[in-house]
């Protein structure tokens, strides 16, 4: 489970769509008190930062639309509370680019971190 901290335009199809799916999982855990993944480090770093998670979702959806995907799973903006900025990282963005580069996928990892 991972929410990347790099621009969605850099993500390959699999990572873009996978992150979108995992973001929804984290959103449900945090907004509905579900137990699954509630103690996962990725979930924990978004506690108190639902506004930032909502903003990340918006960025993912914009990239999905740019690529021709039809998005049909909006988040409830009324639940987007807390900080609008995510400044807690499991891996810093530059390291995330390195991790993606190691996956040998179509992610665009060649230039500076976003």
C-alpha cells in the first residue's frame, strides 16, 4: 500500500490506478473507522491530513482524465479535514523515484523529484 508523493504525471498506468485504489482504501479507513489497514504506516501518516489526501485524489483524478480514464468514485469533500499539506514521508520523494526506477516499469523517474 502506498500513496506516492511525486507528481501523478510521472506514474505509469499501473502505479496511477493502483494508487487511486489504495487511496480510496485509506480514505474509508480514516473516515469510516474501518479496521483494515488502520495501523499500516501509510494509513497512519494521513491521519489528521484528510484535506491533503483529498487534494492528492484530485491530482490523481486529473491525471486519469488526461489519460482518458472515466473516474466515477468521488470523495466526499465535507470529510476533507485537517492539514492540506502532507509533510510526513515513509520515503522522501527522491527515494520514491529511486524505488519506482527499480521496478522497471513505465514510470517517468529520470529527472528531479517533484
